[in-house]
């Protein structure tokens, strides 16, 4: 727990008390005070971070490098998951058509119908149709 945690908690309590006393001014007075307190805490935290970087630049560089490596690893993992994920989309059934030997579809007219081919019955093995 840092030294700033109890201070920020106390500031937020004071802001909420001031917000309740200013509620007759407008309903957004409490929000405005909380936003101002949060901005003040952020400004103070920024100052502390700058002091830390000035005193320990190696630690700051190592932390930035660590964050970069973690971001790169997360990006690679996300890309791998996307590559292995199932493809989302819509499918449509396509009915099969009969084709003749030229690759063109055969027109089904009365003149194009042929007589059925005669089957050879020379094999002695029982067939699956029998």
C-alpha cells in the first residue's frame, strides 16, 4: 500500500461531503468535484513517476521493455487464435447437375434421351445389386 492511497481516500470522502452540500446548486456538482479530485490525484501520480524515472532510469527502461514484450506476446497469441478459429460465414447448398463427357450440362429434352446401356454379366462374383 503506497502513501498516496489513504490520502486519495480522504480526498474522495471530502469531495463527496462537499458534493452533498452543493447538491442544491446542480445535480452534476458531485461529479465535477470527483473528476477534479481524480485529475489532481493523476497529476500527483505523474509527478511521482517523473521523479522515479529521473532517479532510476534503468528501472524505467526495464519496465517499458517488459510492457512492450508483454504487448507483443499478447498480439501474437491473438493472431494465432484468430488463425485457428473457425471461419464464420454463410453457406448455401448447391445442387449437383448431371454432365456429359464434354463438361457441359445435358439438356433434358425428349429427343436427347437414350436407351439404357446393356450390362455385361460375365463376372462370376456376386454383385451388390443382386
